[in-house]
C-alpha cells in the first residue's frame, strides 16, 4: 500500500507546478550566492516539465536529491533554504507531500533573506496560497496533516520540526481560506 502522502500521478503533476512556482520565487536568493550552480534552477525546470507530463516519475525519482546537494554551495541560511525549496519541488514526482516542503523552504528563505521584514514569511505564504489552482488545492487537501502519517516527508522528520513544521501547519490550515 502506498502512503497517502504520495497522491496520484495526476495530483502530483498538479502540485508540482505550484511547488516549482514557490521555489522559483526565492531562487534569486540562492543565485546571488552561487550563480554558477545551476542545480536548483534545473530542479525547478524539471518540476515544471514533470507537471506538464514531459518527464516521467521514475526518472525524476532518481534525480530528486541533486538540487538538495546544491545547498552546500550557498553561504547563508536563506540561500540554503532556497536550494532546498527547489529540491523539494523536484521531489514531488516521487511524493506529492514534497510540495508542502517546497513551500515551507521557500517561505523560510524569504523570511531569512529579509530579516528586517517581520512580515516576510506570512506574506510569502499568502502569495503561495494565491498561486494554487482549485485542483491543486484539492490535491493538497487530500494530504494527511503534518505528523499524522509516518510514511513520507510529513512524518516525524525534518519537515515536521521547528519553523518548517510551523510553516507547513500554517499552509495546511489556510488551504481552504479564500
């Protein structure tokens, strides 16, 4: 039996486009620190291609960790978070719950990248939610709540703890807000 965090292939394609948009929005933070490292940009492009049906899940499952290693190229926590947002977007081909990881890392990157702006994180989450199509929103609503299912990224791991967990809880609680 698969995890409810996987979602169907069609649902993963829907949420991959949203995850890519979330990651792309903070990509300049990473690129300002490591312009020569194209792994996050490539991961976002692959997530978009997957969302269009141009790439299959099997090939992307094997490549999903590449962008995450780019975090080592960044010099700041914001840059690292931006690279990880791209990696999570690429991971949606494997498991739909990674879309929430992409959104959380992107919101964290926005927050860390603008320490003088106390509202940067909440403004980023609001922007993210406005980008959701109705079908993508429905797919994300099918995911279990953070910590309710251990078989995937929403289990008791990195995404469930600290600020990332708080961001995912915030996003999940506001999915039905208009």
